[in-house]
C-alpha cells in the first residue's frame, strides 16, 4: 500500500504539473463549452452528508458536467489516502470537493495544485483551529455556511469563500406550491423533524 501511495502520488503530480491559479482560471472560464470534471468525496457511514454529496453531484451533472462521488463501496471498507489518489488519477478532476473537511485534513490525499472546495455544512470542531487558515493555499476555497469565526479568528481568506445555503435537490424535496389545506393543518412557528433518540420535549427542555 505504501508503494502504491508513492506511485499514485507521482502519477497525480505529473498529471497536474504546470497547473497554477491562472491556468485554472482559464479552465473554469471555458466550462460552458468544455464540461468540468468534479470529484466529490463523502462517506457511506454518514447520516446526511452522503445524500448532500449525491445531490451536489446531481447538480453538476444537470448542468452538463462530469461529477463522480467517491464513497466506501460497502459496509466493511474504509477509504485511505490511496483511495483518494486513485480516484483522482482515474477521474482527473478539475475540482475536488469534500463536505466539512478541508484539504489539510486529508494528509497528502490531494495534489496541492488541484482546486479544492471545502463545502461547509456543519460547525465541526476541526474547522475551528489555529492551523485551519494557515494551512490553506491559493487553490483552497470555502463554500456553504461560512462561519464568521473561521475568518475573524482563524485566518481563513474571505476572498476564497462563498456563502451558500445547504443544497436541496428538487427531485427529492417538494419545490412546488403547498396544498392550502395541508398548509393550514401544519402551519407552526417552529417545526422539528429529527431521528434523534430523545423526544422533542426533552430537546426543548
């Protein structure tokens, strides 16, 4: 596995050699006529993020781009650095995106000159550390829930951030008008839908 890691690291370095911010700017400017290749990493062991990753891939595909979700193939497998590098070598993405995890947390699993987007969906503890901003390079970007503390305290670059709502796929979630009778029956000030083990009353208390 160590030998395969070294081989794939060299292969990815060769494939992305010579790419810099200017060349990527030109590549993305041509995206309307030359579809982008996007790799989205997630985990089948997550409760919600895996669905967001698939929805994100669907959004790219609906716009004519080539998006692939990298996830464990079964319930007894875990991804390693080799898994990420192999997917990058095979798919050769123009963009690598991971929900809630920046490049620095993947420890060598992504070439430094491949654009990387950390899609911020949850306020996870590892996103609030002294190293989070310092470890980000010129091709590291933030999108989604851009928590102010990351930029005010932990030196993340605001010019590399784009605030966006959580993705919701209209093919899964109802996006049309609501039946008036249903709206009247369900109208409330606060709604709580959860698979939490405790009751709503206990959460409220």
